[in-house]
């Protein structure tokens, strides 16, 4: 058996901002290093932000993403983190044509890179591409058919990306055939009510199918109409929950794993570096490649007590999702403040509360526009809400505007043309 401390960096990225996202990776790797992590995993397409949508079709952006991941590998080594394996999602391009889809070489791929000692030592492209609900990945990307397995401190580690867990066959089946000891899944899985339980059950089932411990790192934050809730987790090979991160917050979840070594795979004749074609069980085959990064286990260390965050109840989860989506929509679009109408009713009161929790009272401005149709109670309630939340509140009576409107209608015989 071998010990491995894994850090899951549940971060909030910005679509298109390669430089800021690389800085984010550097910052969280340094934090993981202080916590003694041997392996650090980041979410799906961390470097580019997710979902990057039509940006991935720009060849200049794809080239910039590939350059960014190569530069990041060197940067991490220069910063003293070269001895930690770092898995980071990014936008790649295919090396070969995809005849099944009629797509040439150079097409976009949703990929993850393994960074080690200043180099990108392995690349994995998402195999299953979702094309339902909020996803349109089959239009943007071509699938990958390579399955790299890297040996880190005696442990054979395989990679998957998000949808690869949700579909039967594919990388999970290949992981079992390849005898991996740890399966790392990087994700950009959007929030839906009730989805956290589904994810827990899915991770447990796939771990049992792979016959390996599984760690699942998820994106957090909002991007336009999508909200990502985090909820990163780790399960053992029997599917038992080991650790779970809080939802809707950036955090580093570390978990100490006690894992079998990869010696059995070598004994079975799977030599490091040799490509082996494996039936993926979904009508395709994937090529397994083995990369020895560090064969010897780390010296024994005292394991830390894992964090198992409690799930939010349904109402709290939904409220946190709306607050998170509001905060990031404003921040990522460069707005500095918001203005909203405050009528004194329940609906505008809820919107004001969401805005204050998302942005802070100093960034929220409310306006009441009373007329003959507004009750004194409504005006007073709006003012009281503003006082309690600390927002800037302005009252602009609109009765003169209402009177002018009525006068205009009267002058035209009551008809508006």
C-alpha cells in the first residue's frame, strides 16, 4: 500500500482570461504545497474558464491555451512546485483526424494536462461529449481516445472529465482494465436541484466499477445562466465517502488516501510507455499509455482527519445558487453596482436581499417610485427594508408622470396609437 495526499482545488475561473486563471492555479498550488499535497487537481477547462462556448472555435485562442498550459508547467516548477503533480483542465486541439465524425486534425478538444517537473507529461481529452440540456459539446469538440496512466509515488492514476462518469463504458471501463489505483475526475458540473445526491451515488458506483478510489473536483461560481456549486468529493474503491467540500465556495479539499501500488499492473505485463488498445465498452477502443513519474511511495506520514461538509437543505442550496449566480454575473461583466426598484412587496424585497448578500449593501441602490396606486404601507415597508439592509435608497414620486400620461390619453380620446 502507498499513501498519497490529494488536494482538490475547487476554484472559480473566468472565461477567456488565461492569465488570471493561470495565476489562480499558481496561488492554489502554493496553498496545496503548504498542506503537503502530492497531487493537486483543478476543474474542467480551468485555464480557459468554462463553458468557453464559441471561443473554442478560434484557432488563436486554442493556440494561446496550449501555450498557457506549457508556460504554467514551467512556472510551477520555477515557483518550487515541480515535484507535485498538477492536473489542470484546458483547451487543446486534436493531433489526428477523427474519421468517425468527419473532422480533421486540429479540432478543439476539452482536455486535462498533467504537469510535472516543469513539463506537460500527459494530456487527456474528454471522451464522452454531452449534447443535451445546457450542454452543446458535441458541436464544439472532438472526443479523445487516449487514456494515459501515470505512476505517482507508486500509485497508478487515471483521468476522466465530467461526462465521462455520467455515461456507461468509455474511460471508467478502461480504467478498470488498466488496473488504475486512483481515478481523478475533473468537472464543470452545473448546479441543479437534487443533483448533489446524484453525484454522490454516481461517484460511488463508478469507483466500484473501476475498482479504484475516485476523487471528483468540481468548478464553483457563476457563468452567465449557469451556476457551479462545487461539492468536490472523494470515495474509496468500495464507493464509501471519504471527504466532501462545501458548496458554493472556493476551497481546497485535501484527503489522505491509502492505496494499492501499481506493481500488479506491471506484473501483468503492462510495461510503462507501451500503448495498449482496450475495448471501451461503448463501441470504441482507447489506447492506454503508461508514464512512470515517481515509482517509490512517499515515506509514511500521519493522515489528517478528512473534511466531510454537510449538505445544504433544499431551500438554502437554491438561495446560495441564486446569490452565487448574481455575484459572478455582476463581477465578471465588470459592473460596479446595481440598481433595482423597491416596491415594498415580497418579490422586490427578496431581490434586494439577494443583491445585498451577493454584492454587499454599498453596491446596491434601491429606488421607490410611489404614485396614487402605492399604499403608505408599501412606501414605508420599502424604506424600512432599505434601512435594515443598509442600501442607498431613493424615493422618486412618479405621480406627475402618471398624470401626464392620463392627460395624453384623454387628449386623444382615450386611445393610444
